[in-house]
């Protein structure tokens, strides 16, 4: 289990760095009304997308041989993810920052259903997280460990990836006002540096995935 965890946890940590999801949750929790309920609905929507992608990655692993998948297949998956991350990182650096928007008042009638859908859309378009999450699940699925070990490792990795979505409502539920004040400071930092954070994650993990993959394929 330790060997598989050491391969998977760096990818899970990278996938968990999601400024867009974190910012949405922090803004949601800052609003009045049933803010905590809406934040949990957003987290549930994000979890659904990750569950669907996990099924897709595991299905691909089965089709390529499961635990008998050749090293070339594993390297090809990682290289594809690395290329995607490199392109996303370049796009983040070239993209001009959006002009500041006036703060809008809390929307009325925004229920859990709409928040759930928002969580689905945001995670489904969060290409940085998905580009790291897919090879992570594929790595777990093709490992020769027992099913119990794979499920345990996946549960740990999934929980880490879900931190930006589930962490803020969990903090607020546990700490109340104290949690909200700390999250507000975190939101200021993330909002100010989100482009740099995204680009750094993309380039770092493009190298982490791509360099070994290229060496294995040569």
C-alpha cells in the first residue's frame, strides 16, 4: 500500500489545488441564508464529476489489461496528461486577467439544486484537476495490489482531491464564525494569485508526469 500511495499522493495533491472551486465555495459561504447547505450541494456536484471520471479511468485501465497493462500504455496516459497540463499552463500565463467585477448581492431563491448543478459544471470544466485525476485513477487501477488496497488508496486520494470543495463547508460547520474569517483571508490570497498558482501546478506536474513517461517510451 505504501508504494502505491507514494505514486498517487503527489498527483492527488496537485489535483487538489483548485482555486476556482475553492473561490466558489468561499464566496458561497460568505452569503447569507442557507449558505452552508448550498456549499455542500456544490461539493456533491463536484464529487459526482470525479466519480464519473474515476469510472472512465478505471474502464480504460481494464481495457488495456488491468494490472497487466504494459508500461508503454501507462506512460502514454501520463504523457497525454502532461501535454494537456503544459498547454493549460501556457494558456493561463497568456490569458489576460479579467477586469474586477462589482460585488453582487446574494441571489434570492438560489437553492441546493442549482448549486449542485454549478458544482458539476465547475468541476467538469476544471481541466487542471481532471488532467491529474485521470492518470491518478488509472495508476491505481493498473497496480498489482489487492482490490482492498486499491480501494483504500483511492478513498484517501479522492478525499484529498475533494478538499477545495468539501473543506470550506466542513470548516464552517465545525468552527462557525472563526472558520469563516480564516477562509476569507485565504480567499483574498487565492483570488490575487490564482493565475500564478494554476500555471505553477500545470508546469510542475507536466514535468512530473511527462519526463518519466518520455524516458520510458524511448
